[in-house]
């Protein structure tokens, strides 16, 4: 997200390197860095809080208001002052467009309408067939009423009964900061463009490219509820890291290793409750009537190869 430690590290580096050539750009980058540091602390606090009703003004909602305000100010700085001046840079250009997507990611998480955590209730419409009316002879159907001009009851032209005032739907309490609307379309397009830039301009093992893919995978899973797409993106990103031929220093290697570890965890998100995982027994796990132990001999005489189990001392080279 916009508060990623890798993003903050590169933001500080770029702000320092551009202080002589472009002091105004350097000042804007320092401002975005300061907002990112403040956001990182508040986002951690927000994750620990329970889900709240955003239509009520409570003290705990001040945290969400502050997060939205910081994200809005950061987005204004990035779009109006940073993006127009980073076209001649490579790494900074990718990072700037990634930051823009990150701020929209926060809007989707905390202020999207409809909320990504709520499921819509489908409306029921009786299927009467095209051009057909209910059978008036059926005792269980609604009886036909003549029109008012024929002496029938006077119908209410609106959707509410007579004398009942329309009920206004309460708006989120943070609507004074941002308009309550659907931000998923804008966030998705920003992530797609940032991913395209990262693929074209940076190597497969570059930490900024990994940062773009990591947050994009999190956005797909948490906001769009696309678990399969998130796992495929994480898997392809790790494959690109192993196939990369470019060298890197120790600092960049540590950042890349940390992000690869995060992507490895994202590859397993949502698989614990899938049906395929329950049908595949783990090596050394207790057997059940439907899933026998791994050491049991098959009924046929074919010798099956044993699964390769790493030694306890072996560690992931990445």
C-alpha cells in the first residue's frame, strides 16, 4: 500500500537524489513520504478495529476520517505535482503511478459505495411472461381491480403509501471528505497501468516491480474478491523473479526477498477452504477412511514415487 516500507525507502532516496536538479519535485516527494509514514501507523490501527457502521459519527470513526484525509491529500500531490514531472525518470515514474493506485486502493477499502464488505440483496420480480397477466380465475392469484374511472380504488402513483414521507438513506460520515461512490473502476485501471509500466521498464526482480504486483494481488483478493486472479498474479511474479538475470545489491536483494515471501503467502490465500486441498493428504498427516496415510501400500502392484520432503534445516534460498 502507500505505507509500504519498500515504497518509503525508495521515496526518501528519490527525494534526496532530486534535491539539486529539481527542488520542487524533491519537496513534493518529501511531503508524500511524510503522509506515507503517518498512514502506515493509522492503517495498522485500523486493521485491529472491528467493523463499524460508517453512517454513525463515533469517536473511533475519527481514525477513518484521518486515513481518508491523508489519502486524499496524498493523491492530490501525486496527480497534480509529481506525475507531470517524472516522465524522464524510470524507477520514480513506476513508483509514482503505483502510489496513485495505492491511494485509490485505500478509498475502496474505507469509503467505497457500495461497500466491498456488503453483499447486495437480489430483488424478486415475478415472472409472468411477456404480455401475460395473472389468471383472474385462479383463486390464489391477485384479483383484478377496475380502473379508477370505472369505479375502482384510487391507486398511489408513487412507490410509497399515501401520507408516508420518503426515507432518506444515511450517507457515510466521511462524505464531507470524499464523495461516496464506487472507486473500484478507477483503482483497477490505475493498478493495470502501473503493472504495465513495471513490466516494461523494470526487471523481474526489482523491488518496486514486486511492490506493485504485491499490492495489486492484495487488491484483487480483498476488494474485487478475485482469489484465483490474485494467486495467479503472485505465482507469475515469483516465476519472473526466478527467471530474472539482472544483478542487484544486498539492500535490493533483502527487499526483494521480503516481498517474495509475502507473495508466497498470497499464493495460499483462500486455498484452506477449497475442496481440492481437503482431498489431497499432507505427508505425515493422520489418515482417514477417505484419505489414507501416505505410507499405506496401494492396492495395485505399481510402485508410486514418494513425495520429496525437505530436511528440517533447509531454508528457502529466496
